[in-house]
C-alpha cells in the first residue's frame, strides 16, 4: 500500500467519524428539541476537536435561531475559550451567524 493510499484512507476515516458526530448531534436536536455541544465534542487534545466544534456550532446556531433563541458567536466564544477571541475566531462562524440571522430575520 502506498503512503498516499494510506493517507487517503485516514482522511476518509476522519471525515466519516466527524460526519457521524454531526449527524448524531442533529438527530438529538430533531428528537429532543435541544442538544448540548459538550456532549458531542471530542475531549481536549483530540485531533478533530476544533473542526468538530466549529461544525457543531454552525448546526447549533441554525436550530437555536429556528427555535426563537438568538445566540451569537460571542456566546460560543465565552463557552469555548479555545476558539479564541472575536478577532481571531474562524470567519466561517461569523458568516454562519450572519446567514442564520438573515434567514430567520
């Protein structure tokens, strides 16, 4: 097996595990009307933690705004300091909040 095939298999495996976490989180929202990011987040130090956290936040924003809540990226930054500050957090989170705000008014 070549290194590139092994690397691709690892990438595919990581993607699949990440998607399973996101699917379970979304299913919890649909089944219970709420879900806790912390319950689905890998432990500190996990290689995929930051990526999964950002994706969970995007899903959480959508469901919470649809439910009439109005969370902002700053709320998530306060809850998860590992994301950094507003100045250095992933711009994708800010874009997602803007998108969700526009969609839900």
